């Protein structure tokens, strides 16, 4: 429990940020799992259509600092290599 009003306010903000970050990460992971599933099934053309969505979701998560921008870049790079 917070001892001061400012600490309580910080706790509320942290809770809101945690919810938003969790949502951004969940959307990115879901898109990544769909893409990987398509690649393992050998459906590269369908996976290529979903790749921009994954990029958009990862970029949004990195922009909001839910994940590090280098991690976002690394994931996109690895998927792009698999799409070739």
C-alpha cells in the first residue's frame, strides 16, 4: 500500500501502463504465432500477407516501449529471412 498520495498516483499509472503494455505484447505475439504456424505449414504466400501486420504490431509495441526496439527489429529480421 502506498504511503503518500504521490506514491498512490504512481501506482495507478503503473497499473494502466502495465495493462496497455500487456495488450501490445499479446497482439504482437499472436501475430507472430500465426505467421510461424503458416510458415511451418509451408504457406509462404499467406505468411507474406500477414508479415506487414506483424511489423506494425511490433513497431507499435517498440514505440510504446513495451519491448526494446532492437528486439522488435530482431524478430522482424528473423521472420523476413524465413519468408525468403
